[in-house]
C-alpha cells in the first residue's frame, strides 16, 4: 500500500546550447585559388573560372561546450542557406530559397557538402567582390546562424608581360670631337616575340628628367622647349617611337625617359603609373683626355712676332676641326701672373722676351638660347631662336 507519492516530474534531455563556427574553404581537390590574374594583352585569366571553376565550401561547425573536441559539421542538416555576391554597389543574391538567380554559379543543395558554391564567372580588374554565406540550423528549439564572407581578387598582370625596349645605353658619354652631334633613340614595346608598338591599347609617353629628378613632358611640337629635337617618328597609334636629338643642344647632361602604357579599354591617364614599364637614357657631354702641341716658325724672331699653331690630340691621334667645339687661349706668364694675348688655332703671337708662353685648350660650351635682360628668349627676324655658345670667337 502506497503511503505517500512524490510530485511527478517529466524526464527530459537537457538541451545542448552550442557555439558555432563557420569557415569558407577553397576545396583542395583540383585546387583552384580565390585570386585570379588577368592578362589584358592576350585577354586571358589565370585560372579561368569558366574552364576551372572555384569551389567554396562553407563548413558550418557546432561546438559542444562540454566536449569542445567533439565538434561536428552540420551542413547536411541546415534548415536553409543563402549565398550573395557583395560589391561596392551592394549585394546580390546568388542562391536563396532554393533558387540560383544569376548564371555562372552552381550550388550543392544537400548531403555532406550542402552549401558548397561553384563559381564559374571571372572577376574584373578594379572591381572587388566577395562571396557571402548565411546558413540556418535549428535544434531543441534553438536557432543557430552561420555567416561568413570570402574576398575574390582579380589582379592585372598585363604590364608584367610587356617589355619596353630602347636601343640606347642607360648612360652615354658624348664626345663632340669624335661623335656626331645627332643621336636617334628608338623604342618598341614587345610581349614575348610579338611587337605591340602599334597596338591601339598601347601608348608611349616621353619626358625629360633634370638633375633633381623632375620629369617634364616631351612632345614633338615645334616649340622653343623642344629645341633639342631634330625629328621624330610615330607608330600607327600616334606614339613617338623614334626621337632624333641634337646633343649640342642639351647642355652638359640630359636624361630622356619613356613610359609604355597599356590599357585594355584604350583609356589612358595623363601621366604614367608606378607599374608602367619605363626606360631611360642619360647623355653626358664630356671631352676625353687631350694633349696640346705647339708648333711655330721659331722662337727668336727679331720682328717681335712669331706664328704659332696648336695641334690637339687624344688617344686616337690628331683631331681635325677641334676648333668648332674648343678654342685656344694663348698666354704669357712671368711666373706669378698669366695674361692672355691671343685666341685661335693659329696666331701671330707677340714676343715678350724673358717670359714663358703656353696655350690652353678650352671648351666653347654647349649651344644655348640667348635671353634678354628680363629672361625672355631672343629670336631673329625670321622668328627663329638665337642660339650661341659661351664663346663664339675666332
């Protein structure tokens, strides 16, 4: 006989309140990376998702706080999930409510890999995008939300495959006595064995660079600023591919820089970017080591003058017509002071007995545009610039 009975209590399993984790994995089998490289020259992607799709698996994990090592993947039991593509303009649904909206994507909807996204569309350079996953799981009256995004990058490697060729050394010593005044600089743009110089997607920009590194645009315009330019040649797309300069008009040193711009959309910036290929050549006007020999008709002339001639040589021998770029300064000295008595390659030199005489060979200087007292360039009656060297005599 029951004397007393306790209160009835329902036997229930205490629910487990999980913590969650979601990671988007790039599937290892047939691994295709989430970063693409695009070569606009050949219009190809590496990898090309149209041929080798990107597989993204959003691994949804439940973690039992009492047994954290016994974490379990619950993709096969998801109540629902969605995929979105996120860009600067917002997000667009790829898969929602069982429907895949845009073309170029496939979704695994059931089984162990439920939620896996197959990306078959290539990205665009300069248009960042990310894939966003949202999944829902329920158990024992609790709802768990899994959410994760992965960025997809598309790098422009077009310039990496382009080579800018220039037929001038990076540094050239211009010796006016042995080298022609004019120099032609030719450039071309190549990708492997293919000449891209005339491609409409390619443009060449030229600059002069001064000693401080400042670059000034160079054009083929017939203007005073381009007085060093003799002529140019252009490609079919209008770029200067050949530049002929007068090295006697550049001063003591001048650097010419050329950039190759490649833009698949044919929209070119006003100035080159840091990634655009560059080539340059620096020309320095410099004379070699010279010797001067004085020849005359005697040093004991009773008439008070003697005919003297300067013979200038370098390591290649006697130099003809050196007087175009150099001049001879004839001087006498008493051991303390020097006095110039004449200039010219051949002179009638006054005899000053008891003193020494000698000949200095000096640079006439480069051609320069003459300016007024106010700094304005001087022009002649024909409208041409008046150009002269530091010394134009004899």
